[in-house]
């Protein structure tokens, strides 16, 4: 059985410490951690202190009386409340469990948003089992998972009911309960406690990200990363176990169960890559090393696994290394494309930070021409060129593999595909930044990628959904930066072109309108919109 004690004994070779490469320049799309005035160690200690204080506060919430006249949600944790699913925490056997009506309602509220928050389990079946007091306990969500789903359901319920202020105290209770339940997730008596705890970590991490609390979110994400490594989920169907101990995860009883494990691993991996790139640091999983490499096969989308998915005795190895080498594969599902997009974004960020921070390019020379004064040897020049060309080839090739939005019927599937289209184009933008933001030969690529993002946003029809993936709030900064740069360029006396200024001002305005339409229940989007509007006002566009 995996416990929190066993997680602490993980090999440091598999989990990359965040301080193995410290960058001095603030990340282009960074949420926070500007890193000015303090050393990395100082900032890390401050972050740990803040997090410890915050967790203590969440685990010992003050008693608040719910006001009956103004709260849309009911307090499920008062002493008079009936026994709920949380009574099953810490492994007590549960036969017939009374479910509070508001719990069921909040889970139902969460269902339409599950795909935006990395939900790799069968959400509808879990909610159905949760709502049935005599359902098979093995089919019900654990206390950790139900509390996490209820937390996000409460987030959307409060916004839909327009009672955000009056419900803030109650939301804090839901958050506190989710934190407590997740911390005990691996201690529950449930056959799927590992997968359910893993899903809970992902949901709580997303909740904190959504509410601009990146530090707390990253803490829960790192817990999820530790869990997939401890459970050997990065070695599912591996052809080589010479560097690992036998898997701690129980053998899957069906193709769908194995598919959930595969999707769980890749979901956590992708979120870790994307989050790390946003913060400007390498991913926590040292997947480029032999010890931390991923052998798990590329995922299918949920519901696509069957007994014929994998041939009998099928084994896999070096999944990501083969991808980086340009070897064709069958990773064409939406989740697989998303993983590829995130890992390319992370690798490009590491490359960009390495070379941009050291000013390896002489911006007075033509694009893709290195300055001999900044690279000490021909070997370094060759290394730069090889890495750049490989990342550019992989990114542009991936763009051709992403199917058009019009090929899908579901708005939810289109929304996920929209993130992939956007992220790969932002990756190309970031890669070109390595050559210099003012490089004239990079400018057409910047504009082509930014315009491509706007075309997909228009094709998607931004009024067709009430919510966007939280990460879109951050990665949309990519095209915004391009449009602002273009407006500045064509407003300058030496390049003055009023038609181009008007063109890219319109693009920037449309982007801010899109973000505004999706800020009501997305605090992170609202925050990034405010930042963008302030910058636009500062240069007198809007």
C-alpha cells in the first residue's frame, strides 16, 4: 500500500528538484515569481513558510454560522448535518450512506466542466454511484475525490447563483474539507484509492491555479507527480524494469481500468510540463534521463479503450525519446496531442531560457546566425542550431497533425482541441523569441502564429462555451505580446504604417473581448485580462 511515508522515500533521481537550473530572467508568460532582490533559496524558504501557514489555516477553519437569507449553498459540515460520504474517510466500512441533496447538486454542477480540469476517470458514473445510497462502495468516489469534485462544483454554483460574496466563507469550508480529505486519500479503504487520490490532487491543483494561488496549486501537483512515480505509472507496459521496483499499482482488471491508469499518468505529466513552463523552470519529472524516462504508451481518449487496444503481451519503451527523435507514432488522440504540445512547450522554454538569458544571438546579424562572441566553441554553435531546428521541426510537424476544430461535434472536445492549437503556436512564438523579439526574419512567423490563434478562436465561436481551460488565461498572453509588439513597431516613426496599426489594434481588442467574456467564473482569466488592459492603456491603444 502506498502511503505518504513511502512517497517521502522516492529516489531523487526520478524527481527533478526545481533548483537544478535557476533562471535569472522573468518568464515571458510567468504568473508570478519575478525573482527580484532575493536569492532562489530565500524565495523558496518564503514560499514554504507561506504554504505551511496556509495549510494550517485550511486544516483548522474557524466556525462560521451560515446566513440563511443570502447563501446559495448550504453548509454540509455543521454538527446537525446528516452523515455524508465524508464519513467514510480513513477507511471505515460504509454500507448505506446518506447523501446531502446539495452534495449531489454540486457534483452535477461540476460534470459539464470536468474535462477542463484534467478529469481522467468516468465522472458521470462516479456521480451516479455517489448519488445512490445503496450503490457498490467500490464504484463510489473516495472521500478525497468527492470532496474535490464538490469543491469545484461549489465554485461554479456560487458564480451561477451570483452569490460570490455571501458564499465566500462557505467556499472556504469546502476548500478546507477538500484539503483534509485529499491529505488522507491514500489511507482510505477503497480499491481505487490511488487513482482517486491522484485525480483529487489534480482537481485541487487546478482549483488553486484558477484562483491565482499558484504556490498551493503547485504543491498539490507535485504530490501527484510523486504519486505517479511511486506507483510506477510512467512504466505501464514497460519492456524494461531493470531500473525500477515492481509496480505498486494493482493490476488493472479490464482494458478500461488500464486506460484510466495510462490517462492518469499522462494527464499529470502534461499539467506538470505546462505549469513548469509557465513558471520558467524544467518539469519535475526528469523524463530525459534513463531513470525517469516514460515507457507508458501514448494515451487514447476516455472511453476508447477496449480489449483489442493493445496486442497480447504488448510492451512499450522510450515513448518521449522516440517522439523527440521524430519517429512516427500512433499518439493521435486529443490527450496525446495535448501531451505532445505541453512537452514541446516545456522543452522550448528550457531552450529559450538557456540561450536568451545568455544573449547568444547577435541581433544585428541575420536570423539563425549565432554570434561567435557569445558562444565559446563551434560545438556550442552546433548544439544550438541542432536543438533549435529539432524543436522547430517537431512543433511545425505537430501543427499538421492537429485535426481542425470543424472535424469535431462536441463543444467540449473542440475546447480541448482549441487549447492544443493555441499552445503549439505559442510554442513556436517562444522558440522564435530565442532569435530575438526584434529579429526581422522572425517577425512573419510571430504574426503567422498569432493570427492562426485568432483564426481558431473565431472558428471555435467563443460564445459556444461558458468556460475555458484555466491555462488559456496564461497562454493567450503569447498572441497578445505579438500584437502589442506589432503595434509598437508600426507606430514608430521609422516604420509608421497606420493601416497595420489599425489591423493589430483590432486583433488585440478582439482578444481582450474574448478574455472578458470568459472572466466571470475564471478569476485567473480576469486577472490576466486586467494586466493586458493596463498594458494596452499604457501604450494608448484602448
